[in-house]
């Protein structure tokens, strides 16, 4: 029987094991020495709550699904009725083509054709690779159309902290600012995290904090990477997610309103732009004809 997420591409390398799906080129599962790193889903399930999905050509929400680009207005289908938004792009539920694969690497591509609301053409490519350090996802998008186009990218992994719930987990989040949003999740400003319940610049327990916030002003290491760590206070076991400079935003979500999440894991979503970026214009990538975006993020045990 065919899986709801299509073909299942199994990767393995020195105790690391992951599964990538044909549908959406998503990351369905990832474990190291049989310890779950990713809070994924079964091969017999339709992907719930965006788990491991790829978010292109925009991440997060566009309020009312409407935006203007190059003097023209566009209307996207509304697929989040609660906020009246267009959410998480156009490639989560489409089939991607396998172009290369070995025991520890899989490469998938998808041609995004012009359509109502997004009349632009993109050639999309994702490469997942396992190594002794963990899992790496390298994303590229090329404008194959005749005119400039707006673009954004993101990913939606849920991380297991090594504790029964995220409440006791230690969170290290090197972000100095958080966006403030309206009831639809569209940013209306930003503020410093210092001295607030959302200040995790020094590792501390998440506690009962309900998190559904976009962070920025990210502090990076000598390699230009931002690193978010979730660890158990008892044994230091946990998971670290990193993202390169292509991703200046991190959306964190504790899933309090979703029974399938219910604070057992934490979504840490690297994003190239903030929510509602197509409408606000904030950090939207404009790809000229023939231009290519490239970015990388990854995760592994800590």
C-alpha cells in the first residue's frame, strides 16, 4: 500500500538514521543510535502539524493571502482559516522528483510552475546528507522565469529535548529580539528579549512558557552559524539545530494548542524572512531571472 507521503527514502550512517519523503521533500524521521532526535510521524500518516515540512516559496503566514509585488497585486488561496492566512508556501503537499541517492544522501527537485497568486517559476532542490555530526539540509531555488520574483524559505522540524515534555528541558536560544504580532500572527513590531520570559540567551528551563514567537538578531559562532540547543538538565543529552546566515529568523512553537504536539517537542523553524513578509516587504528575497538562493541548516544530538 502506498504511503500518504509517497516514496520513503531511508538514509543511514554510523548510527544515524533518517527518512525523507517524496511528498513535500519533508524530513519524516531522524534518530541517532535509536534515540529520537526529531518528533516525526508514521509512514501510514498524513503529515500532521507541519512536521519536518519544507516551506517555500515563503515560510509562515501571509495575512489575508494578499500581497503586492512590482506594482501588481496577488491573491493566494487561504489555507489557515483561523487567521485568514496563506501559510507555509506551495510545495508541502506536492511530489518531488528523486535525482540522486546513496546510503546517506538524497537529492530531490521540484519545478514550481506559475499559478494564481504566485505567477512565477522556480526550480527547487533539496539535498539531505547524514554525517558523523548529524543531518544537513541544503536548499536551493533558481528563478527560471522571465521576471524577478519574491521568495522566502523555511523548514519545520519538531525537536525532542530528551525529557518527557519540553517544560523541564534547558533551552539555549542566542536571539536578542522577538517580533510582536497581531492576532493573525502578523508582526507589528519587535522588542528586546532581555529580562522577559522569552530570554533564553543563557540556557534555562522552558518551564510553563507558551512559545509561538519569531526571534531575530541572532548571535552566530565563528562559522556564521546560529545554534539552538535543547537539553535534559539531568544528563545533558539533547539536540542542537543550526542554521547558516541565509536564515536570520527562527520561529519557535511549543504546540500547546495541538493535541499531537502538546509540549512533548518544540518546533524550531529556520526562516529567511519573518511572517507576513510578502505583504510587509521585510527581508523578502528578490530573485532576478537566473538567480539562485542557497541556504543550509541541520540538526544532530548534543
